[in-house]
C-alpha cells in the first residue's frame, strides 16, 4: 500500500510538470552526440548522408581550462541545434567539426578558408555563416537556407508585407510565370545571395502596376529606402543581376544582425565604422532612428557612407561590453565613429536625452566624420597631448 | 633571439585575432564561477552584497548523465549572464541557485513558490521570470528591470515611437509634472507591473491634446488595438490603477514572448488556447497577421477570447517540436486550438497557401471554437471511432 501511494505521488508530480507545459516543452540537450568530427577518412561518407551539412571550422582548442570550457559551450550549441533538427521532417541536416590544425587537409578539400566560421553545404552552394555561434541564431538562419530563394507576391496584403520588410536588401521582379526563362535567370541569381538578400517576384499585372514594374523588370531596394532603383538593361541574364547586386551591396544604412555580425564588421570603410545605437522599441530610440533614416535617405548617393545601426535589444550579451569599450551609456541613443583596429571611438555629443539632434545637425556631424574633421585617432592624440 | 621571434609570433596572432573583431568581441564564458549556491547560512549575507539578486529556484538535479548535463547547460547560461553583468557600471547584479529539495528552507524564507522559475529581487519588489532559461533572453529582461518604470514622452517623434509599440499592454497618463501626487500614484502602480506592462506619461499639453487626454487621466491600451480605454474615476489612487489592470490583463490577442512564455501558456481558458503561428517578416505571415488583428479588434469586447500569436522567428529551437507535436507545417501561417493537458489540437484548414482566409471566415472559425463546435477533444474521439 505504501508503494501505491508513493507511485501515485510520483505520477501526480509528473503529471503536473508535464501537463503544465504541454505544447511548450523547451528543448534541453539530451546528452546524445550528434555532431561529427570530420577527418580526411570519414568526411565524404558523412556528408553524403545529409541534404545539408553544417561545418564549424574552428581553431585548435587550447589546453587550458578556459579554452576547453569555451569550446565545450560552442560544441553544446551545435549539439542542441542538431538535436532540434532531428525532429525536422523534410530535410536531413548534419553537423560536423573541422579543426583548423588537426584537420587542415579536410579544410583544404572542402575549401574552408576563414577559421571560426561556419560553412553550410546545401545543394551546389556553399554558404558562409559569419554570425553568432548560438543555437537559436544558427537555426533561424538554417530555416531560411532551406526555403525557396524567391518568394512570390500575389495579393495586396502580401504586398503590404513586402513593403514592411525594410531592414534587408530586397529585390522585386515582374515575370509572366514561374516557367518564364527570365524568371529562371532571376531565380538562379537569387541562389547566389540566398538567404542574405531577399528575392521576391510577382506574376500579377495588378501588383506589378502598383510597383510601377514592367514585364521582366527587377527593382532593387536598399534597406530603409522608400524608392527602389530599377536594374538597367532588362531582360537580364543571371550575370547582369549578380553584378548589379555586387556593386550595390553596401547600403547607406544597414542593421547589424546576429547571423551576419562579423561579416558586416569586417566590411569597414578606411578602417572605420559609423555606428548608431538605437533601441527601436523605445520611444527615444525610435525617434533617433527616424532622424537617422531621414539623413540616410538624403545621402543615399554617397558610396563612402555606410552607417551600421545596432539595436541593443538584439545583442543583450554585448551591451555592457560596448558601454565599457566605447565609454557610452546605451540606455539612450548614440552615434559615433569606431576605429576597427583598436576600437578607439568618438561619439556625437547630445546635450539632453530629451532633445535628439535635428536631421541637419546629424547630417553636419556625419559630414565632419566623412571629411576627417571628426576622427577617433585625433581624439587619441588629443588625449595624449592633454595628458 | 628565438624567444623574441616566438613572442612576436604570439603577439601577431593575438593582434590579428583581436583586431579583426575589435569592438565586436562576443563574450565567451571565461570559466570563473560567479553564481552562488545559496544556503540557509549564507543567503542573507550574499544577497546584501547586490542591488539586484537573480535566483534560479530549480528542481533537484537527477543522478543520470542527461539530468546532470541539462543542469550544467542551465548553470552555464546563468554564469554567462553573471559574467556579462560584471562589466555593468551602475548596478551590482548577483546570481544564486536554490535547490528545491536541499535548500527548501531558503525557498521558504524567500517566498519562492514555483520550481523552475527565476525570482528577481530588486528594491522592494520580487519579480517572477517565467521565461526561457537562456542568457540573452534573461539579460534583456534584466535591463528592463533596472530601467525606470515610467517613460516620459515629450515630443512628436517620441509619440510616434509610443504608437509604434503594439505588442505589449501599455498605459499613457497626462500629469502636471513628475512632482504631482497623481503622477506619484501612477509611478507606484507602474512598479507593481514593471517590466511586463509598459507605462508612459507626458507632461506636455500639446502631446496630451493629440492623445485626447485630460489632466490626471490615464489611458489603457490593449496590444494590437488602435483605440485605448480611459481608466474611469480620475484622479486615481495607486489601487484604482492596479485593480483596473488586473481586470484587463488578458488581451484578445497577445504575442508569445520568450521572457514570459510559460506564464502566458499557464493562463489558458478552460484548458485550451487558440494559437496562431505567423512569421511577421514573411509576406504570407504578415498578411495573415493583418487579418488576425482585424478579427481581434472586432471581438475585443469578448472576455473569453484570448488568441496567442507565436512568431516562429522568435523561437527557432521550438519550430520542429511544434511541427511534430501539432502535425502542422510552420512555413506558412496556421491557426488552431490546443488542449493544454495533452497538446491535442485541431487546425483551421487553409485550402491554398496563396489564399488566406478572409476576416469573416476566420471570425466564423473562431466562433465555432468558442461555441465548442470545433474542439480538439472531439477530434480525438473522431480519430478513435475511425480507427
């Protein structure tokens, strides 16, 4: 009898725990090893088993406790991602590790170049993921990878949804149908940039009319710009579209995203970045962002201007580090110039949290940065002289 | 000389690694233990050392490998959060663990009730965090905790930013100044709900006029509703505001957020949830969400209707689990009823991905759910009969 009661107790406890979150059981790592250690002997046979292969090309792991612990955390992130994807129905997605020292031969065979990057082998494409090594960010990216590279817009509400996307580079084309040879060229071009650049198309004359698109024409939209640019020389071959994008893929204003943060940071201009911090979900930040967009729209023709907008909400782990490194308070908006070599920086003075600069003031400040009148290196010298 | 070259090599390697990401060094766990194991002997002295104390009240850790591994992952998340907050200037935020079996006495003293929850002790308030146990989600929440509970709106652009916030319950009050006794009552009420519910105030007659607010009046905004409700009986005491919110804190349409996901899931209606999946950044999802908002706005007076909107982009780790549990494809929008006891569910049939239901069709479907004509339990029976 005692056992009976105990068992009931256990069952009730379990029932409570299970029921209370049924439908919302957050995955926890189950301890099973799913990530493969790729070697020159096994890499071909392992990779054959999957539709998509995700390979982390990592630097050799140091002997000290900290290095081992850090690598363990990275491995756990990949294991968790692999475990979650085990439940996916349509695609088999595999994970592998390549050590840049021990497995150099594998890296060479596969064409892995940048250490500490993740390479995704999908169909005939190799996609480099140069973002945060966290299971959720990586998974979100992988879901985009396995989607179709071109999304079709067929009614007004979807068109509204298309216009709602303003943070990414996007293209919109108008074609007769999915069978049109011009659409197929467009689709091939999309594969080259998928999933970093968003490709849309419509086959509806009504939608095309609203977008002012002629048949077989493609419009290119910079992030945060209301007006697109039509790619010249329609109808296009794949190469025309690809080279146009390659010439225009550094926008005047771009948002730092966790899945491509390192890639964007490496794309500096003369060793510097203009960086703006603004929290969109905060009225102060929203206000500053509106001013910033206005200034970006006015300067969109300037090829040397590329402002990186960082929403601190997207990078909770980085906030205290940025505050300390740059000597700023991120509870209100900030704009500054950062030297990427030593992280020296100089920030626009904003007298009063309640009074953001006007678009003109911001524009003047940006001009001063562009002309070199405001420069983080000078600030250093100034400090030295003063000291 | 050899040592000299070696040292130079090390310095160069470090320089390369450091320079390449200067300004963007993502924190990795440094291996240092910062999270305290709280016991009946040490908890008072530990808690005295911090402005804010974050306590994870966890169930006893099992002996098997999986349980230990899972707990280790949870501990690592807290350690990383604690490490990141070490750099924070203004606040000392401490982390502690309380084992629900071994440290039951501490839990009782501190009033910890729900196992597997995180309790945040800040000033005189205890805030329960019933969300995802991940460093970034927890940190984002903690930054909100240490902010002022009422945000002041002082110009048109900030007002635009205020209107831009539509996913949260928000309140807006108009007062003479921050010294007004009515504002102080409002501020006290805000502390009770901070940071889950957003409190705003303005001291500007021009802004108040645009919002149709009279002096000392407070408007209550449901998520996704354009029109607010004025709280009756101004000027209010703290209690009036608190009880009004408590009566209205279950909105017609609410978004599942990682920081409060379990709390929302526990707030079911007759053991069921109406759940809508829609990816806002996808034109299909955006379209469906527009229809959903329209239907919610029409039904806002119905106290028994509370739809949970889940954007799959916010929960990359859950997507394959939901697809499997509910038997649905999350690459296009879905709406269904979920039984929280066993996760049985029934989903609205949408003939064609390209043709979303109209607002009327969706409204009829929701009526059928509310009246019990559509019911996940029936579906079960049906299946059994068929089998």
